[in-house]
C-alpha cells in the first residue's frame, strides 16, 4: 500500500465499518498511510466520503483502531481530531462567518501555518474579491476554495479532501493539482484525496480502492 521510502503517518488496524443492513465499506482492513498524497477511489456510492469521516474521527468505526502520529482512536478522540484537517463539503457550520474569519477559525490549530501558501492559493483560486463577504454569500465552488486553501496551507499530519474539484473552474483545478504536487514532495504530512477522476500531475504515494478487505 505505502512505498517503503515513505514514513507511516496513519496506522489503520483491522478497521471495520458498515451501515446497518449494508455491505461493509471496510472489513478488517489494515494499512499504513505514509507521507505524500494517497488517492482514495471507488465507484459512485462506494463510500469514499464515509471512509474519510471515519478516518477523520467524525464517525466511529464499528471495530478497529486508528493511530495518527502516535495518537490512538478509540482513545483520545479530541487530540486525534486536532491532528486532522477535514471539512465536510456539505456543511453549513461556517455560513455566518466572514471568509477571513472562517479561515482564521480553521487555522487556529495549525502551528505552524503556511501563510505564504494561503496567499498563493487565494490568488490562484481568485478568492481576493470574496474575502470581505460572508460565507453564505459564496457559491458552492467558492466555499470549497476557502476550505481547500486552508487545508493545503495547514501543517497538520493528516489532511482529508473529499472530491476537491467539485464546483471548481478549470484554472482553480489546475492550481489545486499544482499545489498538491508540491505538497507531495515536501514530506511530514499525509494527504488522502477522495476523487472519482484522475489527479493530473500529482505523484501518488499510494492508492486505496473501495470496498476494502483485510
């Protein structure tokens, strides 16, 4: 799963998850996710978004253990979640905030935070004209750009991106892939991208295909 040259960031041990009455998304799955970019792929409805929520600690697994940079789940759930950058793209939790207030809230747990990359992504995603707006005033794609800029400027050990190109224009998609290619070469963090399309020009550390068995 993970090339020998990469350092494991996330240890997944005997993970099991299934909604009642449904086939399992993961059944006794164990893996080591290393530094760099990992592609999570599967058919529509296969459970990519659900698996990201499990790995983020936002949805409890039926069985199994996750260990992120030495912090285990189940165990210290709050400390585990502080090490993960994950935003559910359908959330309305930030709608009442201004764009810059939202970004400040998202990076509060990031030490350090890459301010230069944030600004480069603001420019690359053409977010400048929106910075003075409230989040609820933004289109779905522009909201996603705010979250992506904060995610990619984060230095947390694990970043989870759910269908990141949804609602993005072609120029912003190119900026996203270009930045992910940079992140893939930096080391020190793992990024899992759930996507139903190709990731152009991004070197992958590994690929996960759903459903998952032990």
